[in-house]
């Protein structure tokens, strides 16, 4: 009987269910991602080391200016192929030298070099073409350009037109007044607009000129001599790419000259004869 009871007793098997760690908790994925990232960085460094200088500059330009202007280095978007220059503030001196070399190739430069100045300011590279007593760049009292003006401004345009930078063009006069309705405001604006037309005919893009400014005699170059011929001048400013914040004084002075700004191809009255 005891043997029969032992045979009839059921065998109970207890199985413990242990929860799986979900592919070992996923820690391997993090390690694998780090490995792949490191390998990609290694291949990028090796590729850059074997790339051309143009490619390295283009990539460096992107990280210098991630908003998008850097992509224009080494591309034809600036109108100059691989020779395009992406100008930030630090590059203005380089542009100054390049323009100077271009102007020296002009047959007119030797006799005009003391009438042309270039200086880097808070706005950008300021290029000024100053008049003389006999009318170097414009006929006396008129917005009609001389042969020298067309050649010099045209050469400037060929260099500036290769850049992504915006351009301001200013006209200035001395304090000698006209007889009649035509005034220094119209003359300064008309001369600036004439310079714009010459520049756009020689390579500057239509959307590159940001402003035409006519200041009349409100910003004299020689304040102690309002009638000095050098006060009559055209200023071409190649802006810094990232722009420069105007000082309050400059903003106030700009407002004074707002009514002297000209619209492109604005209808002009025939100026009265005057020595300007």
C-alpha cells in the first residue's frame, strides 16, 4: 500500500520566470553609437586633410558664418568662381589692397591717386573720390561724369561686384549754393545715382546697392573750409557682412540728410550753372 501511494503522488515542478533585460538593457546601443560617431569624425578629418585649400576655406567659412554667407566662399554665387572673397570686417584690409592694385592698372591713376582715398570704418571700406577746382570726376555744377570718373568707378565696380557685400553710395558737396530751385541736395543725390549707374554697368548687381545717399554740405570733409573742393566727393562704402551698429550721433546726422536721398533714375531738373 505504501508503495502504491508513493507511485500515485504527483510530481510538482516549480519554474521561476525571470524578466529579460531587453537586449541587455540597451547599453550596447549607446556604446555602438559612440563608436560610429568617432569613426565618422575620423573619416571627416582624414578627408579634410586631403582636400584642396579652396574646400577647406569654404568649410571654415560655414562655421565662421553659419547663417549662410559662408557658403559663398569658393562658389560662383558671388559672381567670381573660386576667386570670390567672403568679406567680414577682418578682410576689409585685404579688399583695400586688392582694389588699390586694380586701380594702379588704370592709365588715369597716376594723375588721380591723390584724389582717391580708402579707409576701413565702422560701416565697412569707405572709398572716396574727391573733386578738384577743375572738376575731376564730374563736370562743374553737374551730375554728368567725366571720362576719368567712368574709368575709375568702373574698375571699382569690377572688384566690388565679385563680393556678397552690400554697397552704399553717397554724394557730398561744398557749401556754395546754386541760383534757382536746383540745390546741393539734388546735386549730391544725382551724382551718387550717376555713380550707381556706372557701377551697375560694370558688374555690380542690381540688388547689391542698398542705399543712395545725398548729404549736400551736411558732412563736410574739411569743416574749417566749407568751400574746399575736396568737400565735393562721391563715397562708396562696401559694408561689413555682419553690419555695424550706428552710433547715435551718426543716426542723427543721417536723418538730417534723408530728404536728400535719391530714387534710381529720378527725374531731374536742369541745374543752373554754378561752380561745384
